[in-house]
C-alpha cells in the first residue's frame, strides 16, 4: 500500500512537470480593462508608475490620474497639457513631464499633492513634449521633444548642451543616461556635456532600449524589428531574424524587462508580445483576445507581477500570476460549453452551438488560439468518445449532438452516422472493441462499429431491453460492469456475462442512497481505483467494485477525499480524475484541487472561479480543464496552494466637521498617521475614506474598521470604504482599518490617531482651580463645624459625668439594693440622650443601652447579648487602662475609633469612658459614643 501511494505521488509530480512544460502556455491570462472615460481621461495613457502603497499613477491627456482599484483622483497641471512621463522618488515626490511643461507633485501640509512647475523658471518655455522623466541617483532628468535635456539637481535646474544631438532617443541603461541618434551615434553625459562615445551607424527609428544582461541591450525599432547593442564592443546585431519578420509589421514602440527575465514588447499595430531573452515568443495579447486596443504605448509590471498596458483608449491589466489560464469566447467559441477533448493535435470543444476546433500548436510558432465551428448544421455537442480498434493505430472519434450521432474524421469533417435524440453520455466497451454504450432519455442504446478502409460504419444497433430509465451518465468499471446515473437520482448497475450478451444481463438498483438521504441530488458518476463513486449535494459516496464484497454492497460516504461527513456539508457538482490518480472537485464555492500529500482540498487559489464552473475534464494533452458558461480555465501551477498575498490598507482622506479640516494622504506616508493638533470640541464629527489597493477583482475587497477608544469591536466587513462618526466625546482615539480580498487574505492596517479637545470646564488647570477652591471652602466649613461639634460633645460629656458623680456623692449609697434604685433613676434621666450610651459592669459585660445606641448602631440590647457583641476590645486591658487614666488625670478617657453598624455601615465615633467606683472599687463604666463621621472627612 505504501509503495502504491509513493508511486502515485511520483506519477502526480511527473504529470505536474509535463503540464508545466507542454501545456502551460495553452490559453491566456485574464485581461481586465479600464476605459479612458473611467479614468476621466479623454484618450491615451502614456506612462504608468506605482507607489509604495500600491496606488497607480497614470500619465494621461488631461493630467495625472491616481487609481486605487476602485476610484480615480485627478491632478491637473496649470497648462492643462497632456502628461507624457512620470517617475517617483523614494520620498513620494512625483516628477512629471508634459507638453511644454514639467515639474513635480509634492504633498502640502494637508497631505494633498500640489503641482510645482519647474519649466516656468525657463526663459524659453516652449520645451515641447517631455517624453521621458528619469531619476538617476538624486538627479532628475527631463528629456524634451528629442532635442532638449534638463537636469534638476539639488533644487537647481539647468539645461544641458546637446551639441550635435538634435533628434535623439534617450534611455536609462544601468546608472547612466544614453543617447542614440542615427546620423550621430551613441552618446553619454559627462560633466554636464553630451559627448559621443560611438559614432558608428545605428538602426533607424529606434524607439526603446533596455538591458538584457550586463553589457548587452535590446533595442526596438519602429519598422525594422529588434537589435542588440553591446556597449563594451560597441556592436549592433539583428536579434532573432525569424521573429523580426513578425515584428517589422507590428511597429515596436516600447518594452520592459519582467522580473522573471522575460521581455514584454508593446506595439502600435499588433498588441503585446511576450518573449524570452532568446527571442522565443511565449505569448501574444491582442484586441481580439481581450486588450482594449492593439495600440500600446507603455507597459508596467506591478508588485504582483501582473502587466499593465497603457493604450490608445485606456488601460489593460494582464493577470500573469493566476494559477490558471483562459480560453474564452473571444477566441471564436460560441454557446454554452459542455466538454473539451484533444484529438489529432487539436482541441475540440462541444458547445450548445456545435463542435469547435483549434489547432493544439506549439506556442513558439503560433501562440494564438482561434476556434472554428466544424459544421453549423450540428448543434448542442454533448459528449465525445474515442474508439479503439485492433490493428488500427489511430483512434476514431465520435460525438453526440442534439439529434445525431456523428463521426469526426481525422481531417475534421463531420459525418452523420445515426439519428438519435439527446444522448447525454457515451462510453466505449472495455471487453468488446467497437462497441459503444449511449445513454439517453429512453434508456441505453448499444452501437457496434466497424472500420473498413478508413471509414467508420455502424454494424448493429440495439437497445438494452426492459430498461427505460432516462440516463444522464454512464461509466464502465474495469471488471466490465456498466453503471448508470439517471435523471431521477437513481444508480443502476448492469452486469453482463463474459460475452457481453445484451439479453442475459442482470440489473441492480441501489435504493439505499435515496432511503438514507431523502434530499439527495446526484450530480456525477465516476470510476476510480476499483471504486464506483457518485458525487452529490451531500458529498461523495462510493462502492467497491470487487466481487468479493458481493453484488449488493451499499454506497457509503467516502472519507478518502478529505471530507468529514459529520461536520462538513459538501455540495459537489462534479469531479475530474486523471489517469495517475490526481483529481479536482467543484462545488458552489468553486473548484478545488486535492493535495494527496496533505490529504486536503486546496480552494484558495481558485476562489476567483467560485460559482462559474459547470463541467470539468482532465485532458492529458492540455491539463485540467474547468468549463464555465463561455470560458475554459486551464489549471496550472497546481502546487501553489496560496500565492504570497501582501497588500496594505491606506487612508485616503479624513474630513473633520464638514470640511473644517480635510486631510489627504498623497505620497509615501506611513501606515500610522497622527494629527498633531487638537480637534475643537465643537468639531467632533469625522469621516474616514480609505482603500486597500488589490487589483485582482478589486471591487470585491471588503473593509473592517474600529475606532479604538469608542468602538467595542471591529465592524462587520463590507464593501463600503467610508466610515462616519458624529458627536464624539473628548479624548484620544485611533481609527484602524483593514482590507480583506477575494482570497480572504487580510491586509496590513492603516491607522489614524487624533484627539478631541476637552471643554474649558474639563481642562486640567480649570479642574485644579475648581478642586482647590471647593476644597478650601469645604475645609473651612468643616473646620468651624468640627470646632462647634467638639465643644458641644465635650460639654455633654462633662455634664453627663458631673451628674453621675454628683448623684453618687450626694446619695452616698451604702448597700447594693439602694444603689440599684438610685442608678435606675439616673438611667431614666439620660435614656433619651442623642448619643449612644452603654453601661457595662466591672467585668466589661453590657448591662444597659439607651435609645441613642439603637439609633446609631441599629442593635437592641438582647441582640448584643445574644450575639456576644462587646463594647471593649481586650476587656481586661481596656478596663485597666480606663481606671488608671481616671486615677491619674481625674478625667474620663476619650478616644477616636471606627465602629460598624448592624447594616455594615462604617461609623467614626468619639468614645468617652467614665468609671464608677465604690470605696475605690470599680462598679461600672459608662461609655458615651458621639458620631463624628462627617467631621472626620
């Protein structure tokens, strides 16, 4: 088993390599177009640059246009002239070359790009069209109208003397500026002087030059094709004579070297050529294949390695980095696509409009794909089937259309063989050469074919008796059993005898699937690794095709394809298996490739195709073909599970209080911006505008944001790229936003920090002043109140103590009974006092409390006694302390302490302890508590 899986993985790797080498160039990248009217531009796009935030800037006829994937921003020049060239330095300043105008765009204090003219300093302001603007080191060069050179260095502008160069073409090669003129030669600038370094003749109408290795440069001419120039040898050579014949009529205009070393050529008549450094044509893009126009002025490779083309009527984006290529209806296909097959070095596609053919040629000799309809009399191509006959090397190809079974001859003529309606599926017999089973609305029809002198004929036609189901799909397993999926979600198996006699077959119906899954919808039927598999809205189900398991085995959920039926709901529309065991699946979420090594389905790279795939084919000569409504997608680079997706969210503008302050974010600003001034409290309404430039379906980028200090959580992602806040409280905030693209990748966040001013009465100095004044006032009140309260309490304490002492002395109580009577009378006098009064005996036990105690603490006498609550902590030590203090000072002991009421309230009290003696023997202690909680504060 282990060896079998290793062999399987090896075969898959080999297949990947073969696809990559033999078929990776079949089809084209997706091309997206942005017409001039979208840009706000009247016509041509002459130059393209991209900044560190992934914004694009386009040189157009009406100024500089910025593009963030969704919206456009226009920067107009003073003369309203056509912008012809752009370049950006590492600080975010954009240098602009235009007609009779050049200068730079630089952010002002509000962050908005403001144009500063340099050419306005010139005496002769008729500089012509500044066709190139180039930065070398810290020097900016403006090259005007093929005869004037301006150098801007260290904020100084001056013109270079060009001597004999009065109709030159100039290019940046490595770190030098080179000048080419047919009747002068090649020159460079040294010491602010243009001098000739090679006076030999050079090709006429030279339009571009770019390095292809250390010392050799590729040069393009308008009508003579490509040349190379070796700087060290100072030698010109024709580049790839065969290819030049194609390019001479194309009118070469511009070129760029791509990061992978290949070269993209822009032409004025023939679109865009993609070549390698040896001149081999890898691909070609034209108007017929999706470009806006064949007239292309400039090319740019963006950070994602996609190519942007500035054209006569706008922009075209060529998505070079997708894991699939396309064959669309722009290449001649018409109608809804059904199936694709390779036959006789050609691609054949069955559509609702008929059967179409395109040569499967090597892209070097002819990279273009063009389809033609083989015969418009036969519509609704439904299925193909290749027939194998003993002794005949070439296979015969038959096809079903709406009402006919036809033969597609080796020279691609269509010959009608039989009239039959709606045959959806065909399969060749494994055991009997020349036999084909056809499934249609009325059951299964069996055709026996014969080849005689190269002609294909039908020798016998039969119907499978007693079987009238409407058949949607047929498959024959390796053991010869014929499996059928019907239009009504049923699966049947037909078991023939060894001679495949039609009249002695056995028929088995599998009802368990429908019984166990009442809402089941079958979508496909497959045979793979000795298993019969059906796809459905509930996932995959399989049954082993081995006789050892019996004929009545049931279909069971198949968990060998990275599916968990207990937690997953897998609607699978169809599968495409390759002969080596590799396969694809497709569902409402889009296609997915199965990674055997990781045992999982890979979906992310193909989310662009979500909901657009209807059928799938595995064609060894082409690859995995995913058929949409009118486009074929050919998967490539299958092992790229997730291409690196790195993009940033950017703040575009912050509007404070309806234009009180507008802050723009032009130029290379940081991802974290801070407003270095307070926003007045009455201007606390803020609107944020943002974007996350990602140019693969940019309209599907979602945004999520959060205002830290105000929002509790991030908002739900949406396509809206603005966020408004009104009546924000004063304080510090940070607004943060992220983008989420179609691959569910999250961008780096953009942040904007700001602070809203506090009202005057909440400012620090004001609050401190208020606190000081109020504190002083309270202190004075409390000071006088406390003095009055203390005086009152002292007087009360002395009065109560004096009464007790006077009474005790006057009465001269001699016996206990008489003392009790007298004490009771005294208690009546003080029972209604406002203070809390407690009488305890000589051992510290409570004997009596007044009503004031009940009011202050909430306890009644029996509650104190029942709960064992004591007045004195550490009774013995406290009693000694009270008596000693009296004997020494002849005054009661006064203390400040914290008490707690019955309901848990903390009370600060002043306690007065007065001992009562009889013949120097302590009898009782009177405790008076006065509430001073308010004064203690």
